[in-house]
């Protein structure tokens, strides 16, 4: 009986470890998607906010 209990405990520990690794992998993939979306939004916002070429990109701080 003791051998079966030890095998079951080992199997449960391995399963929990695999579940933890799978959850961490999914979290990392979600984080990568968020970073990619933020980078894409930053690029889109930057191109929309830029001035036309004839106006330049400087800020006039002397009003």
C-alpha cells in the first residue's frame, strides 16, 4: 500500500507541476500579445499625431 501511495503522490505532484508550467506559458503568451498590441498602438498613434512635412516636428514653446 505504501508504494501505491507514494506513486500516487508523485503522479499528483508531477501533474500539478505540469499544470503550473502550462499556466505560466499561457500567461507569457498573453503578455506577448499585450506587448505586441501596445507596440502597434504606439506606432499608429505616432503616425497619426505627427505633423505634415511642411509644418515640421518642432514644438513652438514661445506663444
